[in-house]
C-alpha cells in the first residue's frame, strides 16, 4: 500500500476543478498531479488527447481498466515524498445520464475532495469556456433550455456529493467539500490547504503509532 498521501479531487464539469488543481500544481511543490483521463488514455494505448475514442469505449471496460491502472500506480508507490492529487470524477455526465466511475481502488486513498459551486455559476463558466477556449462539453441535450440545464447541473451536484459520501463511508476516508463559488480561485485553494494540513497531521500521528 502506498505510503504517500493520495487525494481524489472531483466535481461536475465546469465547477473549476481543473483550474484549482493547476494552481496547486504550479504554486505548491508538495503536490504531484495525476490526471485520470490522460493516464487512462496512455494505459489503453490511445492517442494523446483522443477523448472522443475514450468516451466511445464501453463504461464497464473503462472502469475495469481504470481499476487495474490505479491499483498498480497506488501500490507501486513513489520515491518522491509528495502528496498525490488525482484529477478525476466520481461520476461521468452525458446529456443527463450519469455513470459511476468509482472503484475498489479508492480504498487506497487518503482523502476525498468534492468541488462545489451553484448551478448558475457553473453554467456561466461552461459558456465562457466555449466562447473563450472553444471547449465543448456533452453535459446537456442539444435542445436543452437554460432552465433545464440549471436543473440538470443541480442534479449532477447532488448526485456527485452523494457518491463521494458513499465512498467515504464505505472505506472510512475523510471527505471534504470545497466551495468554489467565488470569482477567483484563492478561496478554494485556502480551503484545500487547510484540509491538507489536517490530513497531514493525522498521517504523521498514525505513522508514529505504527
């Protein structure tokens, strides 16, 4: 079993998860980021960035391969004394459907983080990503009206938190909610670092008692 602290940071697409993780990886050298989708594409020998092919693969197959990949990575450990942040999802979302992407490998984690924000804030960020960065997401049916999108996002948020809490209870892993509703990412980073300090203190205490 890995001796490093390993966190999974997840949330609904557009909630600002990637921005938060990017800031942590660039500003805090104690963290090492593992991007779930990118590494799964490598594992499956797919072309880098070929998300279309990855999405088209059967969910049961992807989950089974992800289970094997994550177990290998987490049990191999690392020579660097860094905390690993896994950038992944608890659920995958597609046009109103949600697919469970959790697995037994999560029993090896040290902490679970769920990034949250109000549906209207997330929808505004999704629109901005499309306009500024050309980033397309397949979260909603093509003909979904604004109100329907907000309802779907609200449901995604509820189900994601429920799934994280379910995993937390099953494996006895602490679960923390990060409020990322602010314009800047500073508040979310402060919350994350506060919880990281708590987890590190508990990790040190357990090591001393072993």
